């Protein structure tokens, strides 16, 4: 392990709440950036109370806020805003995910921040971006995923669209935001020495992942429809019900792979059919192919199905639950799960750092902070005297 991580020395000031901005900050923190998270006094980031709690703190918080420091500042008043300007003057990156215009209302707009610290990079994450007719609308992931094109596709034909069960719009926007920060850091440090604004929206982050959705419409006028577990236009790839009630995911959609799959299930007639030799021919007869696979899986339990299909070198797998993930040998071999002791003493398992870098890998260095745990230290480092910090605390500016 090297003495440093790739982002060691980079200072990030996080003003965001909940998911998108904080996820971007977590990604940077995992690779060595020092992240100082500003939270409102009282309850702090609402994520502290989301989903299942250990005592009074969400275990989701423990994963999302690892490697961070917590500073409590009331941003609604001028003194708190002045403190943030002091911290921003020493930062490399500031991350926020409020509705556009909020920073400006607080006296923390780009013109102010850039004049204060020309090297500062500002990541702004919002539902619809900083401009356009929808910019001022509240934008949560569920709505952004719909606007980005994901929700319409994610469901069964003829039924209401379903969500993925995760806030994909937020986390994917967070990843795009972290990528933007890295690009801006490279530009600043390798070339110009000047920071810039990164405008990342939830809906565009989802839209960026929609593959051929819009190209197919623009050329053919085709509006892709929801298709359940199958993958339209690529065959065969589906979830097939096994005899024990579990679903096996089988992707036999390469030409040679398809032939191996058909021989493995005893359907040499399909493997040798010249009409099915290539994907376009298989798409035209997908019901015939899916019917053959389904008939075969229906009379076998999932372990038998997966053993046979894997032996034929065909991609396949089961639907993993949290229990499956926790007990899986491959997860363990890859060290994909890390366990962190929370401030309350709970052993919290969570995803380890990705991607894996050979020379300067990321690392979970610290547990998630308690509310305001680093307020005094961060402000003292910024130059405030102990008496001033104590006065600000008495007046409720910090906590």
C-alpha cells in the first residue's frame, strides 16, 4: 500500500444533502480526498434518519458518509454563510445539490466563490440542471429517472412502470459529478490553474445511459417499449422460471454462445438452424427460443440449471438478495465487502471501494462521523480562535 492515495491533499467542502452530491463526495473521499461535510444543526443531513436505524442513525448513513468529517453550520444566516466562505477559500472542490439559485441566495454563488478562490471547482448537482424551463422545479430521482427514459422501459408490458428499488438517478448523477470533478482537477492542475463549474443533472445522467433508445427513434421512429425481464433486440436474454420457483438469468445472445446453450439443453435442432445463426434471425423467432429454454428450466431446480449452463460456458446467474451477497464466495475473494464499526459500535457491512487501482487504491479509512464531530477542529484550522468558536456555538450559528 502506498503512503498516499491518488486524491491525497485535495480538500472537498460538501454542502449537499441526501444522496446525489454526497455520493459524489463519498467517491472522492474513498480515493483520499479530505471531505468536510457541512450539516445543519439539529438533525443534520436527513439521510441520518432514512430507512433502517441503529439507535438514532441510519446504517445507510454509515456507508454514504464514511471517510468524511462533519461540521454543523447554520447556512440560513449571514454568519454561517461567512463561515462557509472561509472554508471555501481553502478548498479545492465545493459540492452542492440544492435547487438552482439556493447558493446565490446564501451569498455563495459562483461569482462570489470564484473571486474568493479562483482555483475552486464547483460541482452543482440538481434534478434538471442549472438552466432551462424546468431548472427551478424540485427534482428527485424518481422523477428524473422517468424524464431520462428509464422508468418507461422498466416494467412489464401493459403494466405501470416500476422503480428499480434504488435511487439510481441520484447515484448515477453522483458518479457523473465525481467524473466531472476529476476532469476539472486535471484541467486546473495540468493546464490553466483555474477552477470551473460542473453542471450535472439527474435526468441527463440517466439519459446518458439509454444506449440506442433515442438513435432508434431518430432513424426509425421506433419507440422502445417495456419488455419485462427480456432484452429487446438481443436474443436470447431473459429470466427463466425454474422448477423450484426461482428464476435463472441466462444470456445466450452471442452466436457461438447461443449454439452452446442450445446443445446444453438438448436442442441441437435450434443450434443447427441457419435461420438462428445470427442475432437478427433469433430476434425474429424469440418466442420459439424462449419457449424452448423455459420448457427446459421448468423441470429442473435452479442449481441444476446453472451448473449445466455454466458448464457450457454460457453467462448465467441467480437473482441475488442481500443474504446471497453477504454469503457469496466471489464477493469474499474480491474483498468487495468491507465492514466498518460505527460510532455506536455496530459492525456495518457495505460495498468496498471501486474501481480497483493497482498502484493507488482507494480505502475506507474512517467511519461515518457523528453530527458536528469535527466542527471545532475544522474551524480552528480555518483560523478561528477558540473564543470565537465558543461564541458562535452559544448563538446557534454552529453546533
